[in-house]
C-alpha cells in the first residue's frame, strides 16, 4: 500500500513521534472477509496496531496470494501531511474522468494498479 508519508516530529513541535506515518487503516477485507489488523499477512511497513486502526509507513506490504478483491477502510484521522499544490499535466487529460480506475468505487482487484 503506497501512500505519502510524514514524520510527526518534523511538522509538530509538540510531538515526539518519530514514525513515518502513511495512512491509518481501520478495516481490511480480503475477498469480503475482515482481516484482523495484526494478521501475519500484513508484512513489512505496518506499525503496531492501535485502538481501532493501524498505521502504514507509506510502503506497507500485504500478502494477497490467491486473493481476488482487497477492500480498505481508512480511519477518520487527519493525515499528518498536506498534499502539495500541483499543476495539471495537459498530456494526462483523457476526457473520460476515469483514468486507471477500476470502476468498483473503493475496490481494486488484488495484483492490479
């Protein structure tokens, strides 16, 4: 699970948290079955589970061998980083409004991007 990441100590003077935080995953489903956030299929890139969620480090690995669908629900925690302002690349405009999306609204097939 690739995402942006930030270290709280770098943007919050009151924080002593040196971890690189990506996204806070509240629920994970593989083929429709809820997976505990301490499941051994959550490999490198996951911080210790907290109450009701588990942070990634921005590059978390998950064993999805044999899995057809992966669903994530993120915890409603403000992300510790701000998206940088970007200038749209006119070469990427397609007019369809659906660049690379699977059409499954929040679901992607495992093994696809």
